[in-house]
C-alpha cells in the first residue's frame, strides 16, 4: 500500500491563519453588501432580516443623485490617466533600462529619490500651478498632471532589465529602429508588467479621493468617491445609500482584479529586475 501523505501541524496552523485572515478581510465587505440592501430603519441592527432586503437603495441612488454623471467622470479620469501611465511609464522605463545617454544613472537615482518625497509636500505648489493655468474643475486638471508615475517608471524599468538584449539586437539587425523595436517587439513582450501597472493605476485612480475633491468644485465634475462623500451631511449620514454607492464603486476594481490576477502576480514576480 502506498503511504498516505501527512500534513504537518505547521501547515495546518498556516492554513487556519490564512482562513481566519480571509474572514477578517471579507467581513467589512460582506457587512457593506448587506447594509446596502437593508432599509434605513434596520441599518444599525446587527441581525439580518432576509424579508426586508431589497435593491431600493440602489434605485434611490440613481434616481436622486447624478450617479451616472459621476460614474462617467470616474471612467474618463481613470481611463485617461491609466492609458497615459501605460504609455509614458513604459517609454521612460525602457529608456532608463536600455538606452545609454548622459546622466541616465543620475536620472534613475532622481526617480528613486522623488519616490521618497511625500505627496503632501507638492500638493500646494501643484494646486497653485493648476489654478493659474485655469485647470481647476476641468478634466485637464484631473488627468494631465497624473499621466506619469514614479513607481510605474521604476516598475517598468526593472521589468525591461529582465528582457534579454539579444531580442532587441535581432530586431535592430532586421532594420527596426528604437521606436520600432519598442512598440513592435518590446511592448508585446511586456504583457504581464503592463497588466500589473494597469491594475494598480486604474484601481488607484478609480478610488482616488484627495485630488478629485480638491479639483472638482462643481457637482457635475465629481467622481464617484467625491460624490459618495456628499451623502454625508453635518447632521445626518445615509449609511444605507452610501453602502449602495460603495458596492457600485467597488465592482469594477473587483472584476478587473479577478480577470487579470494571474498576469498581475506574474508581473510583480518578473519586475524584480537585475542590474
């Protein structure tokens, strides 16, 4: 008879810890989902009455707030910023990894150094600049300053260091220049890194609150996170409606991650790079 494989006690404890952590992580999400289906009178009740659960809060949100407009604003802002980051971060990362030019190492060290600067330090100067340009409360102000990311440049640079140089040398022998090699050879090989960057940039900008709240000064320019914040007043808070909005806000990020999670993990793994 074949010996049955035994599971070590350490592995059992490890799995139990993971299961417990999963429950702790999913707890707030499940509570939000259930609260979004409750009537206002039962929001503060810990018990759940299945007979009273409904989608009335979702219907109320779309009927009484410009939710579709806020959703479109979020799609425009997150979409434009994400596409810009995918292009410009990739080009900058490739140049720092493969193109020899004076000051390349200094520029890379500058990128690393600026990554350590807190965003709050540049917040006031950036807002003043956008105000003088007349970009406050516009799509330009909410997208153009964020079309690049220092972390994205670093991520792509590290990934491109892992690509064999022979691939690019073969492309150059075939007559491709730097731009041709980059767009026709290197970019198609960067699927995992681009997927990782796409998930990070899209979810980050889709859920962004600080800059949209500063730059969007009219209700028509609100993104979803800023619009949800308007559900709270000085003397009231519509928790059931807020949770309905939160569930709608969370859905795209959850779907994108589940659809692209395999490439996301590979991209993080392959972006360690080498010097």
